[in-house]
C-alpha cells in the first residue's frame, strides 16, 4: 500500500520515543487543514491537512509551536522561517 504499511508500522504501532540526542530539537506544526491526507483518512484536529499536530509532539524536545499554515506552507512561510531562525539563535521559538 502507498501509505498504509508505512503509516501503520511506522507511526501508529511504533510511536516515536523520547528524544535523547545531544542536539536541541524544536518542532513547528501547521494547523491549517488543507491537504491530500484529509481525503484518505480522518486527521485529529488541529492538523495541517497531512499531519495531525499531536503526531509531532516528541517527548524530550527543546520547544514546540503550532502555526496557522498548511503542510506545504511550512516550507514557504516567512513566519516559519523567522521562528526557525529564532530557534537556531536562541534554542527556543
């Protein structure tokens, strides 16, 4: 299956464990629900149309924010770029 096996085995059955690496990790999650996955499956709110925000919350990370952009918008948004720069500079968003 295109998504099925990867989704079930890689996300649903084996959720990510706690981040224990030396590098500080920050996560930016989108909350504007437009994207293809919403036609394939029900995503928990909030979501970016592809990934549910709850799926992005990894224990042990340094910081986490949700922003009103789509999944594709995460790489196009000037707000996301600025928040990423903030994290690189300060270690927090």
